[in-house]
C-alpha cells in the first residue's frame, strides 16, 4: 500500500493556533488520486484530499516502530471522488469511518482508540483538481447517516427523525415534495384530524333545483374546475331520474336532469 504524501521528519509537527492553507500556486492542500489501498501516519498530511478512482479504497493507519499511531494525532480526510467510498481504518485494521463521495471527516487518536466526526453537505471541497486557494463548499447534494434528526427552531427538545431501516438493502427511495404547503398525514393517529379531513371550502352542496331537461348551471364558488361533481335526487315525482354531466368550469357545475325532478348538486374542489 502506498503512503500518502505529507511532511517528513523525526518528530510530529505541532500546529499553531490558526491553520492557514497555502495560496494558489504555492504549497497547500493537494488532491491525491490513488489506484490501490493507501496508508497514513503521523508524517502524512494533516488534510488529505483523496480520489479513489474507479473503486472503493481502504486508507489505513501505519503501525510500527518508526511511524506508529501516536496520541494526539489529528487528521482530516476528504473523498473527492464521484462514485466510490473511502474506508478510513486504524492499524488493527478496523474501520474508523466510511466516506461517501464528496464527504469528509476528522479523526483523532487518544493513544488507545480513534474518535471521528463526519462532515455532510459537501459536494465539492476542491477549487481545482490540483491545489486549493481557499476552502470552498458547494451545495449540490447531501449524504447523511440515519437517523437524520430535525429540531424545532425555538425548542431543541422538540425533535423528529427520519429512519431508513425499512428500505430494502441496496435500494434508494425518493420522496417528492409537492408545490404546496400543508401538514403531513399519517396512516394512523392524525388521520381523523385536520390533516385527514377536507379543507374548509373544499365541498359544495347546492339548494334544491328542479330539472328542466336541459343543461343547467349551478355556481359552486371554487374559482377552479371541480375535481368531482354529481347530482343527487331530493324529490322524485315522475319515477325516472336521468343525469347527464356537462363541461364544468371554474364558476359552474353543469348538469342536465330529467324535467320536473328535483335534485341537489354536490361538488368537490
């Protein structure tokens, strides 16, 4: 396995209170493309931007007398690839974390074990394919480990989470958001509440009308074409009740009912 690039010396580098990346054209954070598994140690770069190419890759800590894992080691890794994972591993080797494409992490060694934190919401962390002139973040996609927890803006104790455990292995499900504001309806609990009922003004029931045998207009007040219209008999005098529906519009429901028969129009917005 190839060792990642970085500073070389007999002692670890101690960083000052602020870390400044090199300007464009000068040494800075450089992307490394690997075609096989790679390793890192105390002398490799503090920040490594790695493109694993066409396959998933392992990046493993070196263990040995000259370059061991040492207490206080902190590393940052960025997966700059577009389709494959980087698995960051301890010298055991045991996985510390898995980086999806365009994501990043920090890892820290306390002398006994590794801790880590994963970054999300990063689509491109490199300004060019060679050298950063500054840290740049572009928002074209987010990959996050479930559960994703959302908090209320004013009360952090009010939370909701998205859990992915019911999704089949190797499957990605998409949820489309309609171009309308509203409340989520569930299959239980609130189905009889406001979210489970019809909105105010979404239904119409006319007064009693006497059929003429010709098309009759009945104003529904929706301001749009109704989704559903039907006529119900309210007083059958002749024994026959025939209904023919016309072309409803944003103002009227149009029905033709047997002459002399009384009916009401029902419409749904």
